[in-house]
């Protein structure tokens, strides 16, 4: 298990148990790092990667998935032209083609596989024993010290009609959620050609419409096997920016994140209250990181951070990873059109119902892929968040002494201390402290929140480690 990186001393028991100390990044709006060129060659390469993501690429995936008629989890698994089985085999073939074209070999090769589980029957939406198959493509990290860190981008490839148990009717599932799978597959196509320090996992999940089954089974298995998952970005309903009122809201994408981990003991809750940690969960830090990287690359679509786990009366695969103790966020369009979700395809009084491909805006969807890609590239290339970051509270005083553990990556170039007023949402101030693992600030520790992040020679910043409190 990696070094403690975020809530450190403030909620250690529960976070160690849940594995949430792996990653607690926080994007900052603080000034740029002193001495680091934000438009370095490495940053320019990220810009080129983002430019390679195309509207034609995501459109092709959406159209192909819709062509299978239905992708209901209980639909035909044997046909080569219709149903869930045909869809997953097509996704796998596309991943394999991307892996072949990437030029990677041996240990560096992108690994494509079915993550298969037998599930059911249950009393809800799986009346018979069913094979739940996630389609996975793993892009290995190129740095030995960072390869164990894993960053996921996911979307669910199953679909549904009006009746959640109707496995026969057409269920195009263009926006919900061929759009999310298109983001995942287009990112795999473009990112597989490049090298990243850490491992990136591209995954199309199954069984989401039947109760988040595929993601939950995968996340549970990952936790049992000690997988070091630092962040999960779930794309679900990300392709149709037109609201029911007719407004085209194509400059933003909502990013949902949970406030607190799912299970906290009374002792840990007391620490959260004492330190004011209600708005600094690992998942919320990832949401801030997504916003920071989108701003840094001046992307057309910008994240709209929503401080809730999800929408009312709806859920998504990110919550399965949250339940397993991993930081995860959800991307969703700003305003959803419910005539186009979980509906039988039909026209009623001139109104078209159904989740059709014609409603997906490919240019917008490619821009959403760029928001994902910017965050993933930075997360996978940056050093680890500094471990055991803490405020030293042994003595009374108006200054602030901070300490943290060193990050292990060989390209580490230094650390930056960040802080904000306790009523602010994002970091507002920063100070470069070089390679030191301690800093003293003439700032009152009672009046601010503090954090530390690491940066490398290329200017990639780690997510911020929130500073807890300790005597030494």
C-alpha cells in the first residue's frame, strides 16, 4: 500500500481500511509553479494529444454501438449482429486493433481482456443467472516507480428501453451510454500511441442499467486484490448538450463528487469535524483536479463542479468505486432530456422519444473527451501526492509548520505548498519550497486550510495532499 497522502492524521483509521489514502488530490487555482514552464515540451505534447481526439472518432463509436439494436444486459449474447454479446466483442476487437497500431510490445503492450463475472438471479433486475462482462484495455505505465498507480476512465456499454427487464425491444442507448464508451475508446485510440508514467485503464462496463453490477464487481475485486486505483472518471450521458428548453449548453460538463467517504467511524467523524474536512474528500479533490487541468489547457468545454455524489433519483458506476474505497467522479451533461433516456423508441403527438444517435453532438462529445484526456495525462505523468502531509500542532503560535514525506519518483523536481481560507472552495495561494519536506509559513494555521503537491521536471503537478494535524 502506498504512503499516506491526504487526510493523513485526520481520518487515518477509516481511510486506511477503505484505501482512500491512495489519492487525495486537489486542483488549485494558485499561481503557476515558480521556475516551471507550463508550456514545456511535455505540456505541448498533451496539447497535441488532445487535438488528436476527433468528432469523427466518437461519432463512429456511437453509431456502431447503436447498430446492435439493443445492448440490454439480458439480451442475446451469441448473435454477431444484435445484443450485448455482439457489442462487447466489437468493443474488444476495436481495443485490440488500437493495441496493435500502438507499436507497443511485450510488457509495454496494451492488454485487452474480458473482465467476466457470473451474477444473479436477484430480486431486482436480473431474474436469471447472467454473465456480466466488462471490456478492459490496460495501458501500462512506463516508469517502474509509478506503474502500480492506476487511473481509470469508464463508460457503460449496456442500454435499456422503458421497461428495465425488456431485453428484446430496441434500446439504442446513444447518449446513455454509447457516448461515454465513445469517450473511453477514443481516448484509448489516441493515448495508446504515447507513454505515461502510470497505468491508464480504459473500461466499458456492463450491467449498469441493472444496478451498477459490472462496475461494482470489478471494484470489489480490485479492492480485494489490493489494486492501487488513484482515480476513476466515469462518463455517463455526456453527448447531448441540448436541454429540453432548447438551449445548447455545450460549454460545460457537470462533474459530480461525493463529500465524505461511505463509511466513517465515530472517531473519524470527530476528526473530520475538528479539522473541517467536509469538503476535502479524495473524490472531491479529483473533481478539482479535473477543473484545474481543463483550465490549464484552455479547453472549450469546462467542468461544472457539483458538490453532490450524483443526480436525484439516479446513480452511476462511479459510486461502485466509491463504495469500494476509491476516489471517483461522474461526468454528465448540464441538463438532461428525459424523453431520450430509458424510453421506448416512439413518436407521441409529434414528440420523438428514445435515445437515438441523431441527438448526440459529436463535436461536443469530442470536447468532453478532451476534458477527460487532460486530467488523465496529468494524473498519469505527475509524481505521487506527498505522503503524510500534516500541520505540526505541538505548540501554540500564529505561524504554520508543515511536514510531509517525499514522493518516490526519480523525476521529482520539488514541492509546492498551497493554502486557502476555510470558506474558499479552491486553493488560492501557493509557495514553491524546492526539494524540502518541511515549510514554515507566517500564516495563522487556525484560519486556513493547507496542502502540499509535488511537481516533476516537465511541470506536471500531483494532486494536492490535504494537511491533517500531528504533534511532529
